[in-house]
C-alpha cells in the first residue's frame, strides 16, 4: 500500500532552530507574521502530523481520564469519524495526550500509538470518538504507520510539522518527499531550543540530497525555500 506524500514544512532561524515562541517579539517576526498563514494554506494536503511533545505544548487540552474498559477494545485501529476528510495526526507512542474533542480546528484527530498503550487509554479515545491505530512494539513504526494512514483514511498528502525528533526520524527512514522552509532572519543560540532535526532512534544515519524547487523573498527578510 502506498504511503502519503509527505511535505516537511517548518519556520526556522538561520541556524536551524524551530522553537518559534522566543522570536515572536523580534522585528523580523512582526514584519513577516502576515505571510505565514497564506503559505500554510497554499498546500493542498489532507492533514498534518506532529510528535507528542509538539502536540502537548500547542494543542492537547486536558489530562486523559483513564477508566477501566467495560468491554474489549480494539488493539488494531478505531475510526472515530468515518465522514472526516481532513486530519490532525499525533505520534503518541505511549498514549499520553488528552483531548476534550475529536478535532483540531476541524481536522479530525488520529492518534498513532505503539503496543505499549494501555487498554484504558484506548477506551478513553473511543469515548472521545478519536481515531487511532497501533503500529510498533516499543515505539511507533513510522513507515508502517504512514502506510496504515493511507489505507484506513483518505490521506494522500500530509504536512510534517515537528518536532525535531520526529522530523529526524522521518528523514532517516526516507519518508520525506519535500521540504518547505521559511527561513527567518533570526539567530537563536539557546542550546536547549529544538533544531530542525534533533536525532533519531533508527540505526543507520542518512544523508539526503535535496533539489531546490523554488526560492521566494518575503516581507521581513524571510526567505521561503522549497526542496524536493
């Protein structure tokens, strides 16, 4: 089964940091802010995918209420909204994220989990009508998960939006088809801030050759680079 076409889209400092919150008082950010949303909306995708930390910081909105299941729960997959056409995908191996609803700004939530997830968490997702699939024993098998997403949902193209660990893992597995980088004229020297790629558990290092597709200068000194 073919996997979705995956576009890595990030806002980055000139030295590769992607934690944008500390830059939002900078002159460059304020000058370029109006251009960020039009770029995001220009992608014809079926959804977007983030790692657990990014989802927890920016989108998750409650602590999961874990109750013992009253009936057997599927440890394969569950579809919470069969009519959904756009999706927000959370890579959440152990099942830690909490949600008050089953969508983010209209995009139906899909939790991608490992076999380490508890039945109580799966029961919690079913009560919220949040879709899920399980791929991988100790952590998420990303290659298999991408194929399952295309098999179970109408997902043909996804935006990959961090964090750095997920970006690095997807690159290392050869799962990134395009890179869209909005390079902000800011230098971020904080050693604790996340980089575009911050490591991977896969054993073989990978060097990816990229082909420049387009380059656009935007307001505020931002340069939008697209690679294949």
